[in-house]
């Protein structure tokens, strides 16, 4: 800051002319007068400057200019080449919007960003989100896109809550709000083991999903005192599924007589101690699952003897019409919580949500819960040990970015799902 300095006074001195001497010897001149030295006045000390007000950076809509804004970017494939991905992006956005209206205060800003359905698009969307001052990123939807966005988000120290089931991209600030098949398999195998099942079989596709289910079946059955006694993978259409079914059941089961079948229907199911395997897991859904069940029965693998087990793909009302699946067990989210979300979505948008639309609702509801809290959008807040109650029931995130869910056990019946064991309402403390 420029300071005013008082100008110094300068003395100007005039010398008188010497008088002519009247004598022959001049008198010495008087000594020159000594002028007082003027001391400069001290410069005034500058006033202490008031601390500057912090300048808020990031996107600020005019109607939120006077608010303490929390920004949540939603990265989804709005312009993907695949029409199904575009439609899913819209449903996820609507679900996030619904949570924003229902759960958030007036200072939470949602910022949609288009990933274009590609890793490059996801990277650009994440960079744009960071430039807009995002405090949290929700999405992307697909694993490769999550990996690209995560690289940007980690550099900007922005946590990510993504929707993929690809566990390879989790961790270091990236959390997967999805339904990994591993947690569904763990839940159903743990339940089946308490019913006496020890020997399991696998019949399913040889793809990433199927292999994840098989590995989880091996690991969890071993932890519960059981083992995988048989497996058959397939790649392809119904013919490949039929060949795999034949391989799995070749020479191990005899057809039931009508009398035996009637007796088994009247009695409560118990695992046959003599059976080569007592339960078989079928990680399929939709029309493929409706074909796979009858194929097994045609090979004398009868659900009256062998319990059919499923994954979250079984949570489909259309499967109630397939008699081969009646009596099958699978693990799924709390139906009451799910139905409340579906009703609110339909009332707001006039159409039914997709199966995974609830993930976006829960992610935005979680953001609203953390906004304004002492811990903000920190990892500590996201990894809250007690978890959260969402549209799909109880869930929590682990330090490695993976999710734990409180799942119920259901049995498929001709007129609907029968709840065999409810979803838990609280979590046990995490083991470290």
C-alpha cells in the first residue's frame, strides 16, 4: 500500500556582500551560522490489512449465489451409441433428481456430465466436473469409464460413487454402489449351509459374471464347511446350455417316480445326504434362465431333490411363470424399501424405474445426508460403519471401495416371492 510521506523543509540561505574595508587590514569574517538539522518525521505505520474473504470457486448458478453450495457431478452416458445405455442414463438421472427433491436442502447442486459411453468421454466429463468445483462424483456406469474418470478424480481429491460391478476399479476413493454377484452368492450360500447343504454345483456362463459367481461359490462354500462338487460352463445359445446341463448331470440322478415326487412335494425339503450335489447355482436371468431350469429337469436334476439357487438376476416377476424355478432360492434387497422407491418414481415420472435406477437415488440421497455434516464428503463419512438405509435397504462401503448389503432370502412361488429370511436392519461391526 502506498504511504504518504511529509515533504521535508529545505532552508535556502543568501550570503551578504562583503563590506569594503576602511582600514588596510581586513577584519576576519564572522563564522557561518550553523543551521539546525531538521529530523524527518517517522513514516506512519501501515494499518493492518483486513483478511481477504475466501473466494468461492466453481459453478455458481445465479439463484444460488448467496448460498454455501455443495456440488455433486453425475457422470452418465447420455449420448452413447447404444440406445439402451442412453435410456438407462436418463432413468438414473431421474432417480438422482428424485432424491435431490426428496432428501436435499437448497444448497446441493447437481451437475450432469455426459461420458458419451466411452473411457475418453468419461475422462473429459470428470475433468469438467473438477473445473466446476465438484465435491463428489456420482457415476460413471461402466467399468472402463469408471477407471478413466477415477484417474482424474483422485488427482483432484474428489470421491467417486460409481455403479459398475467391476471390483477391479474400486478403492483409493472410488466406491461401488452396485450389486456385485459375490455378496449375493455369499448370502445365499450362507443361508443354504444353515439348511444343511454341503455339496454345491455350478451351471452357468463362462464370462466375467459367471466366473465371479463360481469363485464366490467356491470361497463361501469352503468357509461354511462345504465344497463345489461339480461344475459345467457354457458359451453360447440354448444348445450350448443343453450340452452343459447334460455334462453336469450325466449318470448322477435317476428320474423320480410319481409316488416319490408326490411324497417330496408334501414334505419339507431337506438335503439328500446321498446326492452327488444338493444345490446348484444358476447365474442367469430372463429368458435364458427360463430355458435353463427345464433343461436341468430334462436331465433328471429335479428341484424336489436339488435346490436351485440364484443371484440378483432372479429378482424378476416374469420368472414366477416358470414352474421349473418354483422353490428356488436367491438373495435380494428389502422388498418394502424397493417398493416405496418404485412408487415414488412412477408417481413423479409416469413410468417404472429400471432395476438399477435405485442406485442413483441412493447415491444422491447419500450426498444429501453428508452435505452439511462435520465430515463433509470425506472418506470417513462415506465409510460410515453403521451404514445407510436406501431404496434397496441397508448398505455400507468398506475401505477398499466395495459394498456390503443387507439382503433378504426369497423363494420363488407361483403367486409371488416368499420371504424366507428378512434383510438385516443393522450391520455387525467390521472386522479389521
